[in-house]
C-alpha cells in the first residue's frame, strides 16, 4: 500500500509537465510533493520528508504570489 503512494506521486508529478497553465502546474507539483511527503513519513525517510516540505512550500508560495505585470521595453 505504501509503495502505491510513491507511484501515484510519481504519476501526478509527471502529469504536471503537460500543464500549460502555470497555476495548475504549481498546484499539481505541490500535490505531488505532499504525496511524496506522506510516503516519506510512512517509510521514515528524513531526506524525502525534508525535500518535499521544501518543494511543496515553494510550489504553493509561487502559485499564490501576486504576479508582476510584464514590462515592455
């Protein structure tokens, strides 16, 4: 059962590469990182836990950060 969480996380992360919308991309990557985080907790793997706390936090913060208007010239 635990391995399936890792496989689903891998699938979600891979699918995120097909997203053209930056918000959807970051949300899918955050979701995948949360799945990986759960997997890391279940298998008691600190590197997996720490790495995916960082990835999830960065993905979520960049998803909800106000976008700066593009400057021309």
